[in-house]
């Protein structure tokens, strides 16, 4: 790109001599079209009908042309594909209209940078958000298929590990629904989170090659390809104005190719975009090498480039310092920023207006290099002076912190950054130098504070602390629940709060989208609520659920409420039977813990409690058993493949399950189930069926949690610790509708459970000794022994409460009624108004 730059005047050189936008030229061309030509575009550009007939016509056209099949050769999967392509066409129309409107109106846009988008399936969601499910459902039925079967054909888009990735997906749904001009930016991994299967009770991992069949929910943008450099060196030169500047050159280049995923809002024409980047080699083949007979080497380089976006790293709340991961991060932020800057430049504005047109939200520290990359572009390529550039950078970015766990804090060895990104390493050192100089002015002679706040950790080798870089380079920092936001201000960012002032640090309590997590996952409850409230407006204003409270005293309503829960439990029982062969009775209390397997989440404590319950059951007389509430304890979740202790927890759960389920002496008073391969689609079946769910992290370790919100929204009660968003859920729904417990010291019941495992009652005791050891030898980092007694007490309260089914139904209704606050719409509005300063841009006023 040719740009002459005058660096003598910081303001003046913002004006670039930048001409010739393809888009402007095309506009002029189009102005020359004849009336007849324009009329054709009008006539055939109008969207196709979205009624039953229109659906069937489009379905059959896609079967015969897109899929090249005949009516004799259409199975459920083809029916899914044809339905998906029909919906895709509608999405693309909306996507086009939305993007055109945004280009025309040129509002401030928000860009959500997330390494993970855990979207799950798209078809049902799109049908509901576009309000096409009824028409298309009937249409598909007349063509000989059942919509349930068709929906079941879709594979999950699982480009995320857990809560962080699912949060990004919920936020996209809300941004679209609330008409915000927003884009997500991420990576198009060839392999999503691994598939989990069980062998002999152990977790086995299998690749998730989700693109095996075509993916109708993405649009390949071959015209958008951006070159990304790695390695090379930095040279200095003097520009025409006598200023010394840096130039990053050499190294290897790969290409970032764009894939767009349309995200439709609910009850609006707005359809936003997630742009995912895929890595490709710069050239298909290095021809010179090919001619010299180095065919294999040329092909290998191609493969190396494609490696960058091949796999999602399968760690949740844990940093593993792999070089390829750092390459992913830079590849992603460099491509995204280049794209954003290209869009900004079309408007021919001055650089100092960049933060008035662009807000970038960093979902955790993964995209922190974007801060450095923007500074590099502004200083090295655009010729701005350092201070002006840094002012633009810090006004653009805001940072969401997701954890305080030490093992999750991202830090990269300086030599690794230097080797992959030599110019960025220089810039990081300079940012740090200027920052620490200012800190020193404020705290003269305090070496300790400089060491604590430095972006560089002084060790051998040195490390770059990404969280410090993110705080220094952003204008706002937020935690994800009230407790967590306060915690970061008094722990990891304490010095930064003193230096920058408390105003820079905010709370934005997480939320979930009620469209997917109630309307889609629990259609019967959604219908009952709509009938009771007399409208569907609650789907866009979740606070309206408050009006359900008046129905609590209506006995018939309570009966119907319980009937819905029961039918969801029957649905889950059937699923459990089909996947595990285990029979569970839907009249039992369903006690669920589904989430990533992690020591801090304490699935271990849960299974120890199950063993305790089992022992107690066996010691009861037949009369005493009459009084027992039957329970099904359900687990689900993946352990990181390299997380040995977490994988042992899965094995212990499965061994306990085998022993307990086979013990006829306790009948079906206790069943234990581990459902393999927990993902979004499974969550949609499990969550509506829960009576109690467990959120029992060690206090201070779970930043927010979001599945806690999903369960309560579906009328499930919580058994939890005073941690993360549990605290705010408690404030909203009240003492009577949640079972929270706090630490009390050591309980003797724990010893007898441990002894039982060590005696071999649950299989070969030797394999579990590393797990038992985490509790003893003065370790027990996650305080299971401290909390075990009060945990069992809370479980007793659950059993007692469940005996009064009518009272339980009141609690359940109140849970749902009081969850309005936890809509992701509320969270997104807060971000938009208080951090991004962006406004809704309705595509078509209603
Ligand atoms: C909501 C969700 C999570 C997050 O669960 P937490 O209990 O908050 O950790 C993880 N995985 C999936 C599939 C989810 O839908």
C-alpha cells in the first residue's frame, strides 16, 4: 500500500493519501446501469417467501441441485442439509441487509475478540430466532420427515472448552438481538474440542473433525486473505523527515482466510457476523523448489502453515506454554486488526477518531497481543508518534479477566516472543519502560512495587505477563461477577487499582441467552410461561418473568410446572439409557454436576459424598429406607487430556457408578451416571431435567459460572458454595430457594469414605492413591476436607425439602421467575453503555 507520510506534524500525518476503494468505484459503475437492469435487481433481489410452500420449494431445489440427489435418495441427513441450506439463504439475506446498513450508517462498532466460540448447533436456534420453526416444521413433515430427527443430524460447532467459549456465543446472540453493530473475531479450528468416550471407566479422547461434512453455517470469503508474518528481524531507518523508524521484515508468511458465520438476532432483522480465520500457505507451491525437485519440502511448508488453525487447545483455566498456541494468538489478532483497519480506512477519517469508531473487547488475555500489534501498525506503518499511538490504543481496548487461578495466568517466555515476533517484543519492552517510569514518579524509591507491576517477570528466562499488559493497554478492566470483580481489585490487580484509580475497574456479571437456554432447550416450559404471561415478550425482556410469581399460588399451574419438569426427566432418562445402558427412575431426585472436570470445581467432593450416601443407605433398616428420597447423581464433563488428577476423578466416578448401580440391595434409591461427551447439545437435554445442580467450587476460585444460571432459569435448584455468581443468584432468588454452604473445619465422615476407597471397595485401590494424596500430606489445596461436613449437611436439607413436592414446585417457579437479571441481554447492555459506548442500529425499524 502506497502512503506518503509527513511525520513532522503529529496531527497532519494522520491524513493519509489513500485513494481508490473498490467499493466506491463499483458504486459509480452501478450509477450508470440502465433502468431495466436496476429493475431486474430489485425484482429478483427481494427475499423468497418464508411460508410452508416457500420452504418446500426451496427444500426440494436444494436436494436436487445443491445436494444432487433425487427424491428416492433423501435420508434424514440430506433432509437436514436441505433444511439448513434453506435457512442459510434466509440468513444470508439478513446478513447482507445488516452489513449494508452498517456500512451506510457508519456507527461505532464493537469487535469481540475471543479464541473460543462454543456455538453448538445452529439450525434449531436459527429457526426459532427467525420465527420459522412452525412453518418449516409442518413443511418438513409433509415431505416425510420429523423435525426432531432432522435437527438431530447436526454436529455441534464446538470451538471452545467451556464457560468462556459459551459466554462468547451467548453474547453474540444478545448483540444480534439488541441490534448492536458488532462482530466477533475468532479462529476456525479444523478440530474442535475433542470427543470424549469411556473405556473401562477411563476418558479416551478422539478428534472432533467437525467439518467432515459441509458446514452450511459458514460463508467462505476467498476474497479476504491477509498475509501474516512470523520471525524475521527488525531494522532501523531514517524516513524522509529525519525520524528514526523501525521496519519488521523477513521471516515466514502465512495467509489468513476469512470464514463468516451469520448470527441472527431474535425478533429483529439484524444479523451479525463472527469472522473466523483459517490459515493457508502463502502460495500453493513454491514453484522454484518444485522445479528443483524439493517437492516434499515444498509440501511440508504448506502443511506447516495449515497447522496454525488445526486444533483448539483443550485446556480450561490452565495455561500450557506451547509455541503453536502463541502463533495462533498472533495470527488471529493480526488478521482481525488488519480487517478492522481496512474497514476504518474506507471512511477516510483521521486516526485519532479510531477509538470513536472502534471498540475492541478482549475475552481474557488470549488476544492481548492485539494491543501491541495496533501500536506497531500505528507507529511503524502509519508513522504516528509513540504517545499519540498509545493514546489511540488504550482508548480502543477493554479487557475482561476470567480467573484468579495462578495456573491459568498467561505468561510467555521472552525468548519465544522475541523469536516469533521480534518487533512486538521491542514494543512490549518500551511499553513497560514508559509505564514503569510513570509508576516510579508516583512511588519513588519503591523497587518492590516496580517488580510487582512490571509487564516483565524477572526470572530466567524472563516472561511476559499478559494480564499486566492487558491492564496497561486497556481503558477498562472487568471481572465477570461481583465477587470476582472485587477479588481481582484486592489481589492480582491491587497495585494497578492504586495506580490507575478504581474507576478503571468494573464488574460485568455474566449472563446467558434465554433464547437458547430456555426457549430452545426447554420448549414445554417456554410454552407454559408464554401461556401464563399471555405474551412472548419475556424472551426479549427477561425481567418480565417476575410476573410468574403471581402464579405460584395457583395449584393447577404448579401441577403443570412439575409435569413439564417430569417430562424433561423422562427425556433425559431415555437418553441415559440409550448412551450408557443404565436405567434411572424419573421419579427420583435428579442431582446434576456437569461442567469441565477440574480440581477447583470439586467433582471429587461430590463423588466422595455419593460414597458416603451409599454407606449410609446400606446401614439402614427396611423401615428406615421407606423414608429415603431416591436419587440419581449425574456427572458429565471433559478433563484436559494432560490433566492426570482430573482424569482419575472420572475413573473413580465410573467405578463408584459400577458398584452402586449393580448393588441390588439398595434397589433404585441411588444411581450414579457419568454421561460421556458433555457439550452444548447435551447441556440442552440435561439442564431442563435437573432438580438440583451442584456448583461447589472452593470459595474464591470460580470467577462466575454460567451453568448455575442455566439451571436456575429452568427451575432447578442449586446446591452451591458462596462463590462466583452463586452469590448474586442467591440475592435474586432468596434464601428459601438455594442451598448454600460455608466452610467448617474437618469432618470424621470423610475418613471412613477414604478408608472405603483404600480398602478396594471401588476397584483397584492403588490407581486412586494419587487422587487420595491430594487430600492428605497437608495439601488439600481446594479444601475438600474443610467443607465436607457442611456439604453433607446441605445435602440432607435437599433431601428433606424434596419430600414436600408441592413446596418444591413453588421454589422451582420462583427460581425461574427471579432470574431476569442473568440474561446476557442485560450484560451486553451494560458493556455497550458503560464500556464500549456503542448504540443499537436497527436495520429496519419495526
Ligand atoms: C454453560 C456451559 C459451560 C459452563 O459451565 P460452568 O458450570 O459454568 O463451568 C460449560 N460447557 C458447556 C457445554 C456449557 O453449555
